[in-house]
């Protein structure tokens, strides 16, 4: 076994270890995107997006390590002078601040789609009808009989007469995601912004030649696969999956944002 191969394997192992240490907490916010209440197609798409974003960040770390870190230092010193903070602290605070801004957007979206939507449904149910009721009692009775007849005809249809394989629209409605905020867009933004602080671990190790960018990229793929497997096993537990589904995504993002800001504030 050649020494170069051993060096490559040790670099990949180091990259896997560092990525797991830096991103193991991703299990908490990634799990809601992989619950069985979400269609299989969406779950696979979420896994691919998460893996892709994490891999892109390895190359961002490489670019910073090959000269970008010096530019950041120059920027900080030129703007803050002797009070300039370190690059590690800057990246951590930047990650927390960006997540905080996105959390505000998610909170507004949750308020619009969930809270106001539920209020609108309650108002409609209190009235007891969707449109203006007929003033004539006879017309009202006739409308009720018509709706009852239509409902009876609909429920009398046998499920065996429906060909689910030839009707993908029906299958899509059965597997429709219960939470509209669990979108690929949200996953992309959270995984990218929330992992900016991972660069503070990658960059020094890239500069110190602990591993190269290829080893880091391969190690990141392996580490993200391990994280995804943990998430899948976690959401297999029905109580856990139901609990995660009840937590608004904005609450999870706010928690991570606060955590990163506190972490950055205590860094030297």
C-alpha cells in the first residue's frame, strides 16, 4: 500500500471527522425535511440539495484558504483598525446574523400562511357557508338536498375502480406535504447560511495541509450521508416525527441563529 494512498485515506478520515463535529447538530433542523409525511420525491430532493450545498462550501473554504482569508483580514482591519475581530469570529457572527434575517422572513411567512389562514377558515366555519346563503327557505332545502345527493354519489364510488397508477395526481394529493414551509428553498438557505461557521474549521486545516480539497469534498459527502442516515432513523420514530412536524421551521431557525450569535460573541 503506497504512502500516498495512506495519506489520502487519512485526509478523508480527518475531513469526515471534522464535518461530523461541525455539522452533527444539523440533525435537529434537517429531520423535519425527511419525515415520512413528505413525499419520497421531495425527501430525495432535500437530501441531494443538502449534500450539494455542503459540498459547495468545501470549495468556498478552499478559495478562502488560498487567499480569501487575507482579504477578509484586510477588510476587517481597514474598517475596524485595532478593534478588528478575527476571521473565525466574523464568519460565525455573519452566519448567525444571516440566519436571523432569514428567520424573520420565515416568521412572517408562517404568520401569513398558517395563523392568518387558520383564522380565515374559522371565520368561514362560523358562518356555516362559503358564499351568500339563499334567502328563500325552499331554495336552501333544495341546495342541501343537492349537496347531500352529490356526497352520497361520491362516497358510493368504489376505491377499486380508481387506478392509482394511471392517476398520478391522486397519488400526489395523498402524499401532499402537511407543512407548506418545508420547501427546498428553505432547506437550501438554512443549510448554506447555517454552515458558514463550518468554514472556520475547514480553512485552517486546508492551510495546514491536514487534507486537500478533494479529501475534504469526499469526506463531506460521507459525513453528510451519515447525518442523513441518523435523520432517517430518527424520524422513523412516530412520536418524534409528529413532534418535529408540529415545530414551526421559523422557531428552529431562530434557535440556531441565537446559538451561533452567542457562540461568536464569546470567541476571541
